[in-house]
């Protein structure tokens, strides 16, 4: 597999990515997968950090959130990290057929830090699920965040047995397929990040007038 073909590495086009581990469970498979993507981005000269929502102490959204959102230290730190990013790998577990609650809670705090930035959705399932979190996040998390999910996504099914090492040529056929498909998705994410950077630097956006979606 020609990784440069997918990840398109050139010094003048280095990008900064945040890989979000959307599980609130310690030692989760989502975190394992997130670290895999972080490592691949770093190996190919891009900047990448994991935002582990199990470690981030964001309060559960409640009726007073709007009076606290600008003063909560954890939320401020998260927004600073997201603001610096050109794009995101968003890894969500599947809990009872739904996206992880920690990830959904995050969206209440991000304000415009993810607006018009691309995100590569990755769902993690211990069994044969994973499709519902992808559909859920595409449907109801972009209205006010203005995050742009790229068309490509990845579902890691039977996650205990997949992506346990960084070598995309190791493991069985299923493991190799998921790893190589993941690299393909990263390559697309990088290209979308370059393109949307141009959109954000244009005069087309007006968040002062239109700060929520319809």
C-alpha cells in the first residue's frame, strides 16, 4: 500500500488534527482506535493529538449551561484545542445502538470551533453494529456546530480483534481491510481539510448574522 498516495505528504501542506475518542469508559476500544489514527497522522508528518473524553471533565449539559459555557475551565481548554485544528477524526463507541453520550455532550460546549472543518467519522462496535452512530451523528450534530462530515466513514466491527498494531499489512484479512480503509479515509480528510481552509478564509461566512443552522 502506497501510504503517500493516500496521505499526500508535502511539507508545505502539513495540517493539524484532533482525534476525538468519544468514549467515557477507561481503556476503551475507541481510545485504542483513536491512538491508531493519531499515530498514522504523526508518522506522516502531520500534527495530531487525541482528545480523550474519558479524561475531560465536561459537565453534563443542563438548563444553566449557557451561563456556564464561557467560564468552565474544561470547556475553555477543549475549545482552544479544537480551534487550532484543521480537521477531526471523530471516534464514537456504539452504546445501545447510539453514539457515545460523552461525544454528544461535547457538542453543547464547542461553539464555533468546529465550524466548516471536516470530520472523518469512525464508529467502534464490539460486535457487528456501528452503523447507527454514524447515521445519528450525520443527522443531528451538525446543525449549530456547522461541522462538515466527509462522505467517507469507517466502522470497526469486532473491535477487540482489530487495529491492535500499527502495521496495516499485519493481522487477518479483516484487520488489514479496516486499517487500509482507515488510511484511505485519512487521505480524504486531509484533502477536505485543505479545501475547507480556503472556505474559512473567504468572506462567505457570517456567523454574526447566522450563528445557528435551520
